[in-house]
């Protein structure tokens, strides 16, 4: 956490994302990997750990709360669609950069379109 504070003071952008997949979606992906013979995506260890999903979620919550700071808070993305998560990450980074640079891309695009 001290490292993140130092980086932030040196104007280095620190973004932390935790992508949360619902229990239902994870179960669906496990099943799909078996049906589509994508066993390389999940190890036997992963499948065994599935039994502990609820416990792991509580541990993740504790970890995220303990490691978030005003300089670099965690952004928790609750989304089961890979494409949507990627878009949310890009939008978040762009928004943070706009804030740092004092730039509004929507305003800029509006001006470009009116010219």
C-alpha cells in the first residue's frame, strides 16, 4: 500500500480491478469447458476449489477492504460477460486519465462533430 501511495504521488496511475463472476456463471463455464473439451482452461485443482466458492468470496472481500486506499481503490466489476468487463475497464482508465489531464473526450468529440 505504501508503494501505491509513492507511485500515486509520482503521478503514476495505479488501477486495481477485481472481476467478480457470479457462482452461476462460474458453474456454467465449468460445464461448458467439459462439453467443449476445453479442459486446459480449468485444472482439477480449480474444480476441487469450487466447493469453497462462498468462503473464498468472504476472503476476497476482506482482502479488498484491507488493501484499498484513497490513492488506489479497488474497482469491483460485477459482470459475467467478458466483453462488458473489458469495456468497463477501458472506460474506467479513460475516465481517470481525463480527470488527471483535465480533458473531456465527450466535449472534444462534440466539437469535432459540429465542425
